[in-house]
C-alpha cells in the first residue's frame, strides 16, 4: 500500500536563510514532481517556514549549537542534539521517507543521523566553497554530496558535484526582468545584509550616500536592510541627505527589489550571491569576515573574477571607499551593464532542477521497487 502513495522527501536545514532558501527551492521542485515534502528544522528555522509552499509539512526537531551562545547553552547542546536524534529516528521510522537532503546547520544533523541509521537515501547540499561542520561530518556517509561552488581543498572519501545554489521560485519569477542601466532616471540601490541583516552595511550606506554628488542624491532611492532597532536612525540619515528610501529590518520581496535595482550592495552569503547572479545585477559585496574558513570572500571573489562585482573587505570598508564604488557604477552605464551581464553569466537558475534530478531519480526507483 505504501508504494502507491507519493514518495516523501525530507529537507533538513539550519536556521538561517543561507540554509533555508535552497531547501525551499528543492521543496518547490519536488512538489512539482508529485512528491510529498516535509521540512525539518528548529525554532530559528521555523521563521522561514512560512515562505515554503503550503503543502510542505514542518516538523521542529531539537538541535544544539556549539559555536554560539552562553557557556550554559553550549554545555547543554549535546543533550539537545541527542534528544533531536531520538525524535528524528522515531519520525523516520513512522514516515519512511524515500530521500532525505540536509542543507547544513546543526538542525540538519538529527535528520541525517536518522536517515543513516535507517539506511534511507540521503544527500547533502553545501552552499559554499567550504563544507560547514554538519556537512563535513556527513560528507563521507551519504549517497550524494552536491555543492553550490566547487569545493576548495582536497576531498577525501567522497566526490562532490557542483550544481550551483538552488534559488526560490520568487527569484525565478524575476529572470526575465531586463536590467535598466543607470542614467537620468531614478537610481535604485538595494543594500542587504543577508537573512538577519548586517549593521556594518546599514551603517556604512548612509555615510557613503552623504559623500555622493548632489546630482546622484537627487535621483537616488535606497532600499536598506538594517538590524532590528537601527531602522529609524538610518531612515533619518538618508532623509537629511534628501534621499528617498525604504528602510526595514526585514523584506519579503528581496528578489523583486534586486530586479528593480541598478546596483546591489550585499554580504556575500551563498544565497545572496546566487540570487544576485540569477537575476543579473551589478553588486558591491562585503564578505562577512567571521564566516567559517572565510567562505564569503571566496563566494565574492567568484563574481569579482567574472567582472560582475566589486569586493570590499570589512577591514577596508569606509564611507569613502564605498561611496567611490557606488559612484563608479552609477555614473558609468557601460560598466554597470557589463557587470549585470557578467553576473547573469555566473547564475545557475536551473540548480534546483539539477539537484532534484540527482536526489530524486534514484530514490524514486527504490520507492517503486
């Protein structure tokens, strides 16, 4: 009887957009291919669950974070992780998934452990060029290792397939949006700091805008993501410069905003780079200096090498440097157009379909057997 039902895919991901957005993209494709989909995450990840299609069932599984939080939180992390594994093992026995895909982050660990114990078809997807802790642990224990970028360094005990980073349907909806190079019309600059914002960007952008010429400021519209509590200060600074703006700590229409932009200023997380590339927009990237193994710099340099982005390290970020890069792009339509085309050439909008081909094809054969 079970074989007559739709096969079940479990996507398991940590609590940031960098993990959750590609998981959402694969879930969307799996639903289109007549699979059932469950999302396994923790309370942090549940903030993103509302973006998933309504058909996706969300299950909260306990996990522990070892690298953040107080000493007490770190000390209880192993016990929370163990409890999550127990729950995941029981759920796996009840649900009998045909495939389990982990997208990194500690919340993905229990799902991968349960899939390994139950000998279910299991895969991981690493968004960056360096494996995160959870994915590094499971890389030699899964059927497939897929990546967003070619992995740096030597891989032992497994082979990795670079499929790109899956992007959500809301990003795919913007693929046909033509780039409008800067000219005499409104100049839209979108400044984002990843799923949780970045103070260094939200503070630097108004200061850089202040140094721009009055001609540019008179036509500038800034969409700025801040950290919670920083919105009003940034809004006031931009208004004092006569610049129109939309400032918030969270935007639910980032792909649409990127598509409208002449320039994007952003962190260099894998999902941000994938979305900017897929839509094809010039960017100024400020990699997060504390990212594990400095993987955001590697992400950013891939676009810089293609001529699609300017890259400013945190140590070099200043109002003068940022203002100079903004001015160079917004006053040179030919440069901006070339950067947009180069970004689009780096995009992999079919990554979710390719990942689905790899993950689901063999699993469906096992499901039918």
